[in-house]
């Protein structure tokens, strides 16, 4: 008899219970949509900032000066940043790039050869960011001393590529030069036999930058 009396009560509560479940479900979906929209907006904002950093150049500075769009690799023949690198450096990069690819790693080029005006623009921007030329030159050399302007340095984009080249680069004569720039590589032909030399703390410690 007890179960007989409870059954109708349970049935009377079920519409309210169903409505509560429905409301909770709707609230959950709405919250998820709000979070998704918020994250998407954040991603778009970050992407806009990133595009501004890499895409805004003054005085007509562009691809012909060594500006590199995202996605360029050491095998790309369409950009002066790659094709105007020292031939021996480029050959070593492409040999390394082929072997890296067999390990599932792509060697992207964030920056390679640069024109003197492009280098000066980067230095001017760094002075504005760090407050003085002395502080800026820890990261960006002058056009007169830059190994990028000489076509003798390359910045490898994306951490996995730089990490792979740090570990394996000496076999191709490719070495990191500055401790504060894990992306910056230069050709050291003796490295295959002797290993890469010790890194400088930053470019201001490099005697070549004291010209």
C-alpha cells in the first residue's frame, strides 16, 4: 500500500523535475557558448596583435628586404630572406631540413637575410621597446655589424625546429651563437668534427659586434 500511494506523488513531481533538468541543460549550453565566444575573441585579438608585429613595416619595407611571412621553410625559393643567405649556410640548412623532416620536424625560417634598411627598422623598434640602443643591441645588431645583413645568420621559427637544430645542428656545421637567442644559428664548418663553440651571453658579448 505504501508503494501505491508513493507512485502518484512521484508522477506528480516528474514534470517539475523534467523542467529543472531542461533549465540546467539550457544554462549549460548557454554558458558553453559564452565561454567559446570569449575564447574565440581572445584568439582573434592575439592573432591581430601577432599580425601587427610581423606585418607592419615602415618606409616600404617588405619581402624584398627580407620580411618573412609565416610558414616559410628552409626549402622555399620564393623569398630573398632564404635565397640570399650565404650558399654554404643555405646548403647546410637544407641538408639539416631534410633529415629533420624524416623525424617529423619542419625547419621554418623566421628571419634570414635582411636588407640594411630592414635591419635599421628592427633596431629602431628595439630601441623604442628597451629604452636605449645599448639595451636594444642585446637583441638586434646594427646594420653595419648584423650577420643577417651579411646573409650569414638565420633565425629558425617555432620551438621544435630550433630545439632539433640545437641538438643535431653541429653535424651540419650549424650552431647556436647566443644564449639569449635559441633561434639564431650560424655556420661553423668545424663543428661537425669539433662540436659547436660555447655561446655568447648575447650579441653585445660577441667581438664581431664591436666594430
